[in-house]
C-alpha cells in the first residue's frame, strides 16, 4: 500500500519548521534559496509575500534575519580558518567564495553592521524584561540611533521568540482625537492587560519620575496673611470693582513683573483664596498691601462669604489651571510668589479673523450676508492660490489642511471679521463716563461697540466713545496691550459681566454697521440671586446639568431672535438664562424660574415642543449627534471629493442586555450634505445655509484636487547641489521625531491622571474636565520631557525643497512637523506687511513719548496688530 506523508514545506504553513531534517542550520539557506528561486521564476515581491502568508514588510524582515544569520555563520567559519593561519585566498577556496568576500566577512566594521539587528534585539529584550511593555513607535529609532528598518528587523527577531507587538489606542488630550501606540510586550501579556494599564507603557530610555512632587506638579501655594488684605464691601464702593484685586506697587511677593494686570488666584490664610483681575493702585491705606473688591454687603459678609474656599486637592486648590511665579528676595534666594497666574497681559489680545454666528445672527441679514460673502471670497481666493502651487507635496498638504478648515467653517458658521475687531479683557475705571471707554488700541474719539459671549441680543451691546486721556486709566493700565477700561455700569449692560477676567469683542462702529438697542426694561434691577434663592433641602445643580441647561436656553434665545420673538418674550428667556448661569455657583432654584418664565411655552412656540431643542440652522449646526463608530482615516471619493468613512462595526451589550452598535460624536452640519435641510425657513438661515454649502463645496473641491496631485519629481542633481540644506532638514526632522516617544509617554501619563481625577469627582462638568486635561497634559509633558520641536525652514532650505532636492516621503514628514502657516506664506508669497527698521524705531520713540498704539499705528500707516507684532 502506498501513501503520501506531508513533512512540511519551506513555508510557515508546514507542519514542521523551516530547516527540519538532518541539517538543522539549513533553514535560512532554504528560505533565501526558495525566495530567490521564486524571483527567478518571475514572481514579484508582493506575490512571494502573499504566497508565504506574509506582508511585504514581514518578508523583508525575514530575509534580513536569515541573511544576518547566514552572515554570522560564514563569518564564524572564516574566523576559525583565519585562526588556523590560513590566508584570505585559501579561506575563500575552502568556503567557495572570493577573497574580497572573505575580507568583508572579517572586516570588523561590516561585522558590526551585521550585528546591529542582533544587538538591538538584545537591548529590546532587556528593556521588555525590565519594564514590562515598551513603546516602539515612530521616533524610537531616532533615540537609539538606528534606522527604522533595522529596528523592525530586531523586533521581528523577538517575535520569533514569542514577544508580541500590539497597537494600543489612547486619547490625545490636546485634540480629543486618538493616537495609536505600537508596543512590544513579553510573551503571555494580553492586549487587555496592556490596555488596562497603558499608563505603564515605558520608553526604551527611562524618563525621570517626579521624586515626590504633587500629582500635577504644583508647589504648595504660598498664601498671604489675612491682615494684609482690606476687603472693600459694596457700601464702600466694592460693587463698582467687583472681582478686582488692587495691589501695592514694589512688594516682591505680589509683584506683577512686566505686566500691568493679570487674572490671578491668591491664597488667603489657611482655607481661602481670592480670584479676580489684579492691577496696581496708588491709593492703599497704611498697613495693607491688597484691596479685594466685592459686591457683598458688610452686614451679611464674612470671610467664608467674601472669599472662595480652597479645594481639598493639593493638585488643584483653585479649581483652575494656574502658573506659579518665583522671585528673588533681598538676600538673593529664590522664593515662590503669592500670585498664581491664570492669564496675564498679552494673553487676551486676539485680533480675530472671524465673527461668530452667535453675534452676527442677531444683527441684520444684510450685514450677515456681507460678512459671509467676504469670508467665502477669501476662501475662494486662498483655494486659487493653493491650486496654482508647483511643489506637489506642499500643494497636497496645504490643500488637505485648507479642506479641513473649510469644513470647520461650514460647521461653526464663522463669518469674516469686521475691520479692526479685537478681543480684550475689561477693567473698571469708575471715573470714566458711562458713554466712554479707555481703549489705547483704538483711535481717540472713535465709536466702538462691545459684545460679550453669550449675549441675548442687541439690547446687551453698549456703544461707547474712546477716551484715552483719562488720568486714572493712564495711571494703572497705560498703553494696555489687550485691556479696556469702562465705567462699572457699562458692565451691567454686557450680559451681567464682572471684572474677574471677563472679555469682550471690541469693534469700531463708525458707520453704525453693528446695531444696538436700549436695555430691556424688564431686565432692569433683576437679581437672580434675590429672585430665586434655594429652598431648604433643595438639591444643588451639578456642573454637568448647568452646562446642559445653559446650552438649552442659549439655543432657545438664538432661535427666538431669528424667528422674530418680541422683547417681552426674549426678556423671559434672558431672565431664566441669568438664573441658570448662577444656579450652580449660588444654589438657585432654576426649576422654579423655568415655571415662572413659562419657558415650556416659549420652547413650544419657537422650537416645536416643550422638550424640543435647537430649531434653526444656526443653533443646530454645531450640535452633537451620535453616529456609528468609524475609522479615523477616511477615503476621498474620486468624483466628488467627499469624505468616505468606513464603519468599524463594533458592538457592545448595553445595560438592558441588548446588543447595540458603538457610536462616536459628530455634528449635525458635518453629517448633512445640504445645509438647507437644517433650516426652518427664515431669511437669516437661508443666508447661513448658502454659506455652509459653499464651504462644503470648496472643501470637497480641495480634497479632490489634493487626491489627484501627483508625487514630487525628485531631483538627485538638486540634492547634490543643496547637500547641506538637505542634511540640515533631515537633522531637524530627526530632532522632531525624537519628541514623539516623549509625547506618547506624556499622553499616557496625562490620561492616567485624568482618569484618577474623574473617579474622585464623577460629577465633574465639561469645563472642569477640560481644565484638568490641560493641567494634566502640561505637567505630564514636563515630567516626560515632551516638547514639540517645530521645524523652522530657512530660505535656502525652502529653495532646495522647491527644486526637488528633498524626497517625497521626507518632505511629507517635514510638513507634518512644521508650522503650516509659515509654509503657506512661503508658498503663496504676498506683499510684506512688515514694519521697516526706521518705522520701528519711530514707533518705539512714540511709545516712550506716551502715544497710544492706535495713534502710532495710524501715524505709521499699519494696523495695530502689525505694530504689536513688531514691538513684541
């Protein structure tokens, strides 16, 4: 009886391993010989890999491993023969190779290269055995000084020994997206174990721990003595400057440094702290260094009422992110300041390039159309510039970024900014007239309007005349970079603003484009705290509930305004919003407010039901919806340029035992092809819908063009000509890569910190969670040494890039690690707006002479923004 016996093949699918038989060392020879034979038969590398059940990367790694083993064997044999006294020629004859090959085998340098994979594998093995799970993602190769290919081969060697490669997802706290970390784990370690303990994933090079520092890196706060603080109560004028902290000049532990003002937290005694805007004053009584202004009455106030209670959390005593300051005392020792900085002069000055729908939708349709048309035209102009670029890699990257920005414009409905509008923090100057404003970045005498977010309508927009001659303002905030001074009563019109860091949009209004209206009489003297105090035993509103309620009433006000609600109806909604916004902080009865102001009736009339939500395109556009979970990477439809997502199909069993699909968040506008589907039919919505559709169209157009852009034509000649520039760019890219493992470590550590904080405070609202995430990521980056090094491209390097001296892949990576705005400026050069050296010198002399920035900018013929950038 005859039969066949399967004894294995040169493939992984065989019953027995490669090399089985009399010669156990033949495995590498048989594998390489088999691959070479298939190549000779005309099979491609892709076909060979597929036939062996591998990817091409795995095939290449396996070939490298087998070649390294073969070389090691040959080198060992050559060395033995050499030790017997044989010449290189004789060794070559014995081994059936030529004499030059013998020399290569015995050459220590080449031998060292061959040993890299083995020695790196040994290092990785030691690291895993010592640390458990290690990061082997992008950038690790830069740290250990080898190529990515060599690292992959070394990892493949360890995989043969049973070590496992896993891909672990973790949230990027800075962006809300997810990043995937490639890790190497010891045999037997499951993905589930790794994911649950992902904060334990280590770098190959250890980073130092914090040696007992607190969780988020804060030093114990340095409080001031209560005796140094004078509380100015409402009866004494404190209400006019509520939230303002006035400091004595030239006192080291409370000095503002180079700033004239700052938003701060200052500990008082053992259990309290002050919060507000700190600024200097020359009117302090003897014996105190600080005046704390409050709207509380001295009849009912005590320290527990006037001051805030510090939280029982060493890492976060003030409930917000702060930056601690240090100073050098008179004896030369470094000391911790009592000022904990939230923001300081220069942090608010945002010369906005857009204006929100929350503002513009409450103005006239004509103004909305004008600014949206301008925004669209700017986008079309930018697209045309990018489409004309000649460098395909730069063109593709900028078009992709442009498409993302256009998509965002469609969702957030931001229009082009009005001329010279700017965001500034407000400070109280009681000596100002109620129709005046101290605003050194604007022209003396010009009319400006102030808009605070959120605002109920035009009745909450004051129009003021700029007066930069006020002596009190000039004594404390002269030439303020990003602050304005107003009379306290103006703040009352600004949606109930106060002076603890509130900001406003300042817009010149010479032609009256921004409409204002008198304050609603129904809102006069309305005090939500007096009208809706808590009843005994009433549950306190949570932060999460406040956020939901505030979003709900804000959408209602927007929908009512767009649909033409009368002033009495709007006043009801605005009063309720005032109660809601203070409900958590002061434990107010917001539910009774909803009943008294008949909010259900307003919702039914303007939103279609008592429990309905957003009903107009403006309020719907950015509202969240859940969609089936999908892969982050998307394809581009070659015909339309639209994003095509692939759903993951992931499911889970919910609390009711039902199998349901996992979802992710998106927005209504992002998931809608035609914005008009979100409109309720008003004229204002039609204007915004047309704009959103235009932004979607141009985004798709940019994506389509990007996908059609051919790769870079690489020029070896240019590479040789610009050899130094190419080497410099590669060096900069290597430095940028070295940060990636540190950044991944920072994200892992920060996620662990946030997870711990959430467990301790499960009712944390979104704003508090955002602050904690920011704190955690900032501290984790300090601990891990993560610091993004953006590549700065010189003129000569840009010249090399444009002439094709840099490969397609390297240039793509460079663009991912540089400032795209800077690349855009280089790629689409325009007339320079920079101030000349002589103009800058003139500007500095005018600053010294006491001119305001607006006056200087006008004299030089530049914008105040350009002037500020030059002075900085």
